C-alpha cells in the first residue's frame, strides 16, 4: 500500500565535484590532493572544468584559466577529462536512484530530481541519507541532496551544504533560509539577469519575491513573473523521467589554442565543429532549421548570430556552409579566441517535411531511386537497417563538447 502525503517530496541529488570525484574514485592515490580537470592541459590558456575541494581551498575555481590556478596552487594536479569514465559513473549513479522510484529526472550528467512522495517503508529523511551513503560506499562518490516540496526549492537546498550535505527546505522557512540570499545565488538567475534586476533595486531573493510584477515583466518578459513565483517557493513542475530526451539544440564550441586571424585555421575549426554537431544530430536522428554561431574575440567580447533556414538540414557540409557564411559576414578581422556552432529549432527525422523549391527539386529527384531501394529493404528487414549518412566509424565519435552534460545518455 502506498503511503500518501499532504504534499510532494522532491529530492535534488547533486554530485560533488563530479569529474574530479570520479577520477579520485578511480585512483585513490589522488584522494585529499588538489586535483583539477581541465581542457587543453598542455596549453597555458586551458580552462578549469572542475576541481576537488582541496584545490578550491587554495582559491582554484571552475572556469579559471590554468595559469592562474597553478599560480594559486603550485602543487595542483591537472588531468584531461575522461568523458567515457564520467558517463559510466553517471549511469551507475542513476541506476541507484531508480532503485527507490521510477520518478527520476536526469538534469545533466551529475544531477537529477527524484519524486519520493509515494515511496513506501522509509521516512522522507531516511531515503536521502541512504542514497548519499550508498553512492559513497558503492561508487566512492560524494553528493549533496536537497529535500523540498518542489523542484526549485530542492535545487536551492542541495546548494546550501557542500560537500556531503542533506538540507531540507520547507516553504515556511523561505524567510530565514532563502530570502536573505543575494538574488545572483538563485537558481535561474545568472549574473546578467542579476545586474538587470539591480537596476530596479532588486538585490536579494526577498526583493525579488516582493517585486512589482509589471516592472519585472517589463524588464525580463515572461521570465520576470516566473522568477518571482520561484522566489516565493512556487513551482508546479512534475519530475519527468523522459525530459532528458527533449532537446531544442545541439551545439559545440572550442577555445582556440591561441588567438588567430588566420582564415584557414578559422575555416578548419568551423569544419570540425560542423562535423561534431552533424555526428550528434545523426545520433539523435534530427534535422535543424536554424544555425547559430558564437564568436569570442581576443578581448573577450562575444557576439552571437543565427540564420533561419528555409529547409531543414542535417549534413556536415550544409552546416559548415551556413556557419561559415554567418562568420565571415560578422567578423571584424580581430583575433578570434573561441568559436561555436549550434543547431537549433530541431525536428525529428520523421517529422521534417522539406519544402521543395526550384533549386532543390532536381537534387532531390536524383536521390529518389536510392531512397526507394533503401525504404524497400528497411520495410522487409526492419526500420533503420540501412540509413544514408557518414561512415559507420563516426558512430563511435565521443569528442567532448559543450553539450556533453545533456548528451550523456546516448547509447
């Protein structure tokens, strides 16, 4: 018989320094040492992805340049990311969570929500304690857990005590635990939004909770009212186990080894990014109707540009062509530090209807005989037995990108 509660009980399980913790679990000689995971470890401009709490104690922080981290912590141990290792650890972690309830919603590779409202036989506090201990005993991985009546408050609670914290946040405790915090510390409010809110004298979560709705909507659009509701502890979202498979974009970006104005180097980077995006689109069986690019200059100024496409595309050459056109239309010939390509407004392959026009009809007609043969074979032996596309070797491409956190469940 299921136990009922007057309200929901939601957990937010947040792994502590996940990449670093996985490396420590894999090699116990790294335990209690300042460890950082960083991209481009051979380069002075490499960036810290995450670091152990021993490194944090020395002032090392996520997104900090490697040269600065080593200056603060000369004995810092720096390792390249091992994404396949982190993916396996993540799956093992979520397997444990699903032993308690089917209502587990992965948010990224190292965090997820659980709805334990109707779990039988244990109190709401016993379950997070047991989960935290099991993850530590069985996987050697520490986590913090927030316990609350909704997803937003559970997320805020899990951030309140790290590492190895368990924090309960009830609505009646908002005035003591939540409202005094700076608004920039609220989940869903980034630095840019916090600066905007400061222009209307909103500096704390209390200020946001009691802000003028019309003023907030004028400043932030529909998101203003949503943030005000969150600040008041209102969040009606369900824990959705399938939400990880819902995605609106697939992207990748890379920081160049050194700032460059060399057009060949820039074209090579754009092509590699287009290839990476194409591989992930192929794996997800989607097409894109908008290409979005990011350009960061040597002075750290960043611009973004996008182009809406008349017809959906999926091929590397098409993605590269649009991205290249966008780049050179907006490049001021200043040195480039970072480039990114994102495929947006995605459509499932079976849902994408191409608008044939005078320019594409002839090319599509040439492909029709081949497509017909493929369809007949698939109808006889099973759907997707034969597909058009790149060489099979690309299926094993697991090159890291900015969307790895959202892409980790791929098989």
